[in-house]
């Protein structure tokens, strides 16, 4: 079994969402069983199985549990988690306050809650590399924050995020609690500061029964660390040493493998970008608090210094639970000796030789009675013994050479609720002894497909079982926001109150009974099945920007996608605001299985005298049921998991009071991805997406203005190569509008601007802060729309980011703005005359504002594209080269 596949199986149970009920195990039809010869285990597969068993034996030697707390996906110290989990064998958990839904996207125009699900999947893939479990709070990333105070204000107070963290601490029961950040201004992002402050508070609050009552039994971690400690560090993990348990790699290298899954963060090629000696990817940590008999001390060699984490040490650590279990320390010592014997046998004679001592260890632990203690007892002993028993089962499967896998055979990747999903169970014996597959226990509760397994699976044999599984609830996120741009805390569906899991995958579980000799084992395997409605209904476009003086109509396309296995038909109709009309009023659609069908509507509305925003919804009715949502699968080849994203089948129509210039032929250089080309077309511009050939050889003079998408210089090598042609275009009279770049160092070193200018990290994250126009009579602020203070009302998430911090006198700043308590910033909108044309740099977040129908942002962007084209004015010529 490949090591990565083993790690996925190892974490599958620990990463399952908390509080979910497994799908019914009763098959809908008789099972089909096939017995055949297995392909011989290759030397590479055998080595991977042996290495996986070696890692599991390391886990069995320790009962340590460590939790790291961060603010966003990609904040994690993956090297530290890898070292603690996969090298030292401790059980590790990562608690992430937000899902990164308010961030930028280096891979496309997916933002807000959909981006949050993508980043959750990316982080889960990284966690499997690190060997860590994952939990989240239900607060959202609302964009860059410059203070913890703003974060708490947006999140509804400190108790909202801390309550989730306390709940996770009480459930996971860590010995060591580690904040990734320091809780001071040096953390940079306000979310980072807040995450550390909440970790410090939760260290004691998790043990206080009066704090967050009803959220689990109190638990007191033994040690608390904060990160970014620098010279004050008490622990600096040694993460650059190769480990045999990592196949000769270092924890740092595994951390890079985890980060590369986070492509939406721009980290997909992080390993190739690191030339020469790699910088340390870990943080230094400072011990800031302890509990019980532990005392603060100086430099330490390990987070667990002073904590007895051996198996036999459990009796000493949890005396209340151990008190009524006779000779517990001696019993645990015998189990530890058997585990050490298994490790010795593995090294000397291979996996098969480790099975008997592992069975002896499992027998010893199975004989330990359930611990008894008071109602307020946290049951730390019971939690750790249960973990060791589960790890022993996994170790014995590896030693015996038993492979168990489960897959769903869905042609469309989706199953329908109430239907039966075809499943395939595969068993293979790669070991040296026959495996008895006869189930024991109450036969009535054992599914037919398990009872039909062969009584014996000989070495080199496989058993394949095809059966059908009835399915229940839809697979969908239990967290939602009514407005992604206004709400910074998710609401949770009723049955998920208090849930801190990652994503609620709909899981089909299978239990396989097996034995070698007299010792009975249970192998549990689970696989996600995506359960969705038969129809996904999509409205395009999802947002329409129109000027009041444009024709009062627009075209919509409604698409019904049939994800079932049979053809279906129905009618689609629109829900319209009062006084609006559509042609046709409704449309009939017939949709083949696995296909789509479209209906076009012409939408008309009465003449409006003032700006307004309305929502038009689509509903498809088929078989007496109504469908008014679209969903699609968020997946990627490098991500082991996939999950559907749901959104209402609707479009938002924003009517704004604006004019566009007479000359409105635009060339657009798409960057990382945004919807501005569609938004500009909707406003009446002729927009052409410029290709590599256009930039290299095309006639750029045909365009009145050219604009780059966000982060275009970072993603388009052709733009970097042909930047001079664009500057020549400006020199000859064109207008060139450049949007922000995230990699400002690369942009600065490329010298892409016509005159010296240096981009920085300056931003204004408080979108409600006032904006001052430095020259209200500037042509750019007057034509074709008079920009006023009202045009800066109702912006979403932020004003802008990556402003210029220095520039030559050739540039004229037009706007000044700042966050509370900070000096004014003037580098968010700079204009320069170059030759006969106009060069504009803007860090304003148009890519967020226009899709959300912000009128003032649209009016201002129109003016930028009209710069130099006011027929009432002659262009200024700047002869400087």
C-alpha cells in the first residue's frame, strides 16, 4: 500500500466531521462477490507498507497530544506538525479560525464562501501530508484586518471565536496548546493577533466549568506556547533533519508538499521558487504558561518536556480514572513491552513477524476495564486508550498485509437522495498467513455483503464485493451566510450547532471482521459519497450592471443540469420584482440524463429614475418538485477530497446612474481571474480579451484603453515580455490602466512603469472610511461622470490594497484615504501623462466592488477607462522618455 494512501486511511477516522451519523449499512440488493488472485505486492509497495507500520508503531509509543491554533489556511507550521505527528508519533490537531474566504485567489475568479470551501479542501490535503487532524470555528475571514479589536468587533465579540476553540480543546484534550502567532502587533494581520489572544484565553477557560457550559467537559492543557518568539524562544523545533519515517525527507520538505496543495494562495510551485538554502519554515516558540506540577523553565528540547507521555505514564497522569483499575501501570507497561517487541520484530524479520506481539498488546489493552470517575472527570485516560486501540487495529492490518478499500461507482460523481449508490469493496491479502473473514456477533445486524465474503482469504487472494447502498441527506455545508460581503460570522444549520468540523462528507461505512489465529479484529473503512439533488439550476450572468440610460432590458440564460440517470422534463420560470416582465413567461425543458438544457429569457423592467438593485430568481419544476439552486463540485487533481458548493439560482441586477465615453473599445489583459470584462460589457463597453499573440504582434492602437486584470504581471509571462509595446501604445495616445500586483517585489524589480514608482504593501481595509479627492476638478474625476463623496459609499470588504508607496513627480495622486489611526495614503490611484497618452495605476478593489453592484466604484472605473478621451479637452503631452 503506498505510504500516502496509508496516511489517508490513517487520518480518515480522525478527520471525520464531529457529530455526524454514518449512512445506513443495510444494502438495497444482494451482493456480488468475486474471488481472484491478487497482483503480487511489488517491492515498492512492500517497502511503503513496512514504513507505514513503522510510523504506526512510533505512534503507539506515545500518548502526547498537541494542538496548534492559526487564523487562516496557510498560516500553519506544517514542519512542526509533521515533526510532532509523523516523526515523534504524537497526535496533532490544527485549529483554524477562518477558512480564508476573504482572501485573494491566485487561481481564478472564485471568492467568498466558495473560496472558503476550496481552501478548506486545500488545507485538508495539506493536513494529510502533516499527519494532523483539523477543526474550524464559524467566524469568517472578512478581509485584511489591521487590529484584533476590529476582528472581534466583526466577529460579534471575543466569546464567539473563543467558544469554538474551547469546544475543540475539550473534545481533543491536548497536552500542549500552541499559538502560531504571538498576540502582539508584530503578527501583522489582525486575525493573526486575535488567534493568539484567543489561544491564551482558552488555555484556562477550557478548564473552567463556568465558561462555555454545555460545550464539553472541562479540560486543562499542561503547557501553552506562543509563536514568533525570536530571542525569547524556549523551543526551536529541529525540523531540517531527514527522518526514515518520512522516507528520508525532512519535516520542512513535507511542509512544502503540504503548502503546494494551497494553489489558491499562490503556493502551488512554492518548492521550485525556493532556490538555494531554504529559509526556516517553522516558528520559534515561547513557553508562556503551565498547569499542575509543571513550572516555567528555560530552554527546552521538546514541547512535551516535563509531561510523561509514555503508555505506562497514563496511570500517573490521570490518577482519578486510574484509581479503580487494579495494577494499571503494570498492565500498561506490559502493553508497551509488547509494542516494543513488535518494533524489534519488524526491523529484524519484517511486518508479518510484528503481528503476534501486536495482538498481545491489543489483548492487554482490551482487558482494561472502563475507567470510573466523577461526572466532571474529563476522561483523558479513556480518550487516550481508545486512540491506542484504534492505532493497534491499523497496525495489525498492516502487519497482516490486509488491504481494505471502498469506492463509490457513480457515473456522474453525484448520487441522489433516496436512491441506492453502487459501491465496491475490495480486500486483498498481501501477507503470509490466511485471513479468516467469517463475521461474529449478532448475524442479523451484519450486512449481506459481509456475510457473503469467503470464509478464508489466502495469501495472494483478493475478494471484491459489489453492493448497493441506500443514501439519505444531501451533502452540503452546514454553515452559511445570508450576505458574504456583510456577515462575518456563519450561521449554522440546526443539527450542527456547536460543530467545529471541516466539511460534512456524506460517508458510507463498512466494517470487515477478520482474524488470524484466535484473535479477532475489526477493520473499518469509510468513503465519501456526494449526495445532491437531481437538478442544478444556473442563471447566467449571475450579476448584471446596467446604466439607467441603457435600454431597459437584458437577456438571461437559465440552464438545468440533470445529474440523475434518467431523462426528465419540466418548466422553468422567473420570480420577478413588481412591474417587471420576462419573455417568455416560462419555458419547457427536456433534459437527458447527465446533460444540460437551456432556456433564454428577455428581461424587461420599467424606466427608473434612480439607482436600484433587484434580484431575479429562477425555479425549475419537475415531477412535482421545485429546484432553485445551482451546485457544482469543487475538486482538483491534487486534492483527495471534493465537495459541492451551492448557490441560489438567481442574478442580481444593479441599475446605476452613469455615462460611458463615446470611445469605449477596451482591450483587457486577464490576470489571475476576475469578472470585470463581463461587468464592463454589461455597462456598454466593447471588451476584447487580449491574447499572447495580441500583445506580441497585434494592433494595440485599435483599443481606446487597455486594462490589466488583478495580478496580471505575476500570471502572464507574455505581459512581462511585451510590456514595452504597451508603454509605446500609451506614448502614442492610448490609455493603460494597471491594477494591483500581489508580488510587489517582482513588479518593482521588473520596472514596468513609465516613470519610477515603487509598489508596497499599503492598503486600506476599512471600506467605510472616508475618501478625500485631492483634485476634484481633475478631468478623470469629472468625465464622463462627476465623482462625489457619495461614490465611495457602500463599498465592500476594503478600499484597496498594494498601493504605491513611492513615485516620481511625473505621477499625480488623485485620492487620499486611510484606516482609523493611520496616516493618509495617496498611492491607491496614480495618473501620469506619458507621451500623448495616459498611464494609470490603481490598487482600488474594483474586482470586488463591481461584481457586488457598487455604483460609485463602477462610475469611477468608467472614468479611468475614459481618461484622455474627453472630447472637450486636448491631451497633455509629456515629452520625457
